[in-house]
C-alpha cells in the first residue's frame, strides 16, 4: 500500500508502553460510526499517483497533496478544492520527491514539503501565497523532512526524520525571509504541533529517549523537555510516540504504539494519551486484535479527534473517532471489491465538514485508485 504519512514511522522499535503512573480509562469496544464519508473525487483508472496529505483553510479552500511515479522518479502532485470541484494544480518543475507533509495557517500561507524518499533528489519546501506555488527552500539529496508546522507567513518550522539518523535535516525555522537551523538540546524532533509562536509541542528521540518517547515544548526561546510520568524505558518494555496534536495548551493529544519484548517475540498494541493542562491521562483505544498502533491524530473541530489505526494485515486501514469518552469506527464509502485506506484527514474550519485522502486498493493486484472523501455527517 502506497501512502506517505501512513507508513513513515513503522519500525521494529516503534512502540508505546502502558503508563503505570498515568490515569487510564478502561478499554472499550468501538461502535460503528456514521456513514457520512462519501467519495468526493477519485481516479477513473488505477495509476501511479497517490494522495498522502490534506489541509483545509475554509469551506471553499482545501488542498490534497501526494506523489506521482514517473520514469525519472517520484514527482509531487497537488489538487485544490474551490468550493465546487477538485482540480489539478501545477507545482514547480524539476522536483523529484513526493509530498511528505503539509500545513496551512490560512488561504495565503499553505506549505508542502518533499522530504521522504531520500534516494531521490533534493528535499524541498513549497509555499502557496494565494496566487503561486514557489520553492521556498531546498536541502541536499538524501536528506529527509518528516513534518512542517506553520503558525503564520513568518513563523514556519521544519523537522527532519530522526529515524533516518544523519540524513535528517534537523530542526529549521523560517522567519518570512530566511531559514535558520535551530539547536534542539533535548534531542531530535520529528513531529510537531503549534498553539502559538511561543508554544509549540514536538515529539522525537534522543540517546536518553532512544525508544522515541521524547516530548518537547518551544517557549519562544528554546526547546525544553516535558516530563510525562510513568513511561517505562526498559529493554523489554518501552514507548515511542508517533504523532502529536496540540489544540491548545490545555488540550494535547499523543498517539502511538506499545511494545513488550519476550525473547524474540514482540507484542504491540495501540496507545493514546491526552493532556488537559495539568494531568496526562491514557485513553484506552477500542479492543481490536487486528490493530497494533495509531498514527496521525487530528482534531475533528468539535472536541474530538480522528486517528488512523495501523492493522497487522495492512488492510482496511480507515479511521477511528473519539469524543466524550466513546470510540467509533466511521464507515468510508468504497465500491464493492475495493479496499479503502486513509492517508490523512482534516477538519474544515468554520464548518461541520471534514476531508480525508487515501486510496481504494484492488486486493492482491497492487493497483490503487487515489481517492478523496468528504464527511457529510455533522458530528454531534
């Protein structure tokens, strides 16, 4: 299955452990969610194109990004929603990576980065100013970028892929004119979510946090480690965060996996953690033996979250929804004989809608139709 963000942190070391000192809700079974996810756009035939990222700045402005296979290697692609239809948009020429992350602070400040596929050409950052896409930064070939976070036209962060090691670009900041590399004394940062210019949360790893359970926070001057009580750091029981989203300083979500080692055997389980401004609380995911992890947490705009489950068989990797103590499994429209998977999801500001991107796989053939879904069901 081809999907940029969905696979980027899978690793034998990727794990989230039980938090002995953190209050935890009891495990729960997920009910079937609303069937409001309808196909809004899809390819007519299987192709070498797939969509991995989606951002929305309003009901009439959304972007879907991904990659297209070509004889010369991967190329970035973009499609735009204008309130009526999704249309293809031309990106700058000469780029040889797909889009690995995207973010937007408004319709005139949309960012997309090509930072995966390190064997390809230069890593890059693209910026939409409301009229044109331009290359806003380049990094050497074989370097990697895992995430981009924008708080405004003069406040953009880039984070390297810490799992790649020396090929990671590290952490960079854009002030509206220039890029500067920012020292991160706490360790290597990989995924981030910003509340304000002086309040950005990030996850990553370090020699101390070798499992990937580092949580850090930018205070406007430096990156500081944030303590999460009860995280085990044993050779046979460890944790690694896979994604973070800060709705506010009193509403922060972290998701990932849990792993325990017994001899040569590894046991993996999904994990979710919530911070309310004073206490970290573990939220037990729904019981499903087929799911071994969670990825890409996103707010639904109504006090809940969308999360992507990671399944052992790699099939049916749709969505989970959590709100008010209850998990549900939303149903995505999929034609008979095809298997839907989701790469990314986003709520639409100033509306009760959401977009999701991914694909419809043809079982056993490896073919896939790129797909965009729209959620027509208001969340209650």
